[in-house]
C-alpha cells in the first residue's frame, strides 16, 4: 500500500471517528437493553448483492451528518452496515450503538432523518421516564397509545416511534415524517420536552 493510499485510509477512518465521536461520551442508559428499528420506511433495493464500498458509505454518512443539528452527548456510536430490505437503522440501548444500514445512493436527507430518529430513541432512553412519556403522549393527543412496540419491527405507530420521528423532524434538515400515531406537529421542537429541543 502506498503512503498516499495509507494516508487517505487513515484520514477517512479519523473522519468517521470524529463524526461519531460527539455521541461517544460515557453515559448510563436509563433503560434495560432494548432494540428499536426503523423498519417499513422505503429502502432502496440494490441490484447487486455485494456490500457497498465502505468509502462510499462513509462519504454518504458525512453528507447526512452535515444535515443534523443535534450534537448532544448521549454515549452512542454510529456503526455502518450494508443495506437491509425494509430496515433503515436501529438503536441498541444496551450496547449504545446506532446501526445505519446505509445505501450510499440514498438521499442524504433520508439518512440524516434515520440517524436523528435513532438519536431520538437514545434521548428517550437517557432522559424520559414513565411520567415524561405520558406527558408527551398527552401533548400529541394520543393518551392511550402504547409507548413501546409489542413486536419486533417498525415503531411508527407507538409513542416511542412518534417521539423519535418528532425528534428527527426537529433536528434533521429533512421533510420526512413517518409516524402513524399522529400527524406532524406544526413546530416539532416545541412538541418535545425542553431538554430534547436543544442542539447541545
């Protein structure tokens, strides 16, 4: 490997570490390990079954990260994985990992929305309790909705999924909104608890 190629590889790796480092601060999860996935959102299916080029994935991640306004320290790291049919991203609160099943050809605003949605789950796990979740559901006019999904899969019809979608609407430069619990709020940031509105 030439020095120039090695330097580019090191630079790319350092760039990715810097991108995800803002979420890598230590923190105690408020909930037991729980995985959330943004399933059922439209996902591009590639004609090839080969894994995407890691450099293309990192470049796509950088483009998406530029559209994120949230830079809070939640103690999570972002991991890239090959695209999966019908699953865009998932959060594991036990390992404090956000896995993005990133297709480099996907629109940057969609990837930014996916990441912000998962950060919403991370914020929920770190800061919300039962009373805070009930108050949020009341503000959204969905007092009797379940907060957690009853089965593995999409969470868009639950309080947790709606919270993550509103969080994403507040913190990502994206028109996406996938919640099936309630329509998008006129002011997404105002619909969140005060601490979730802050970019830091």
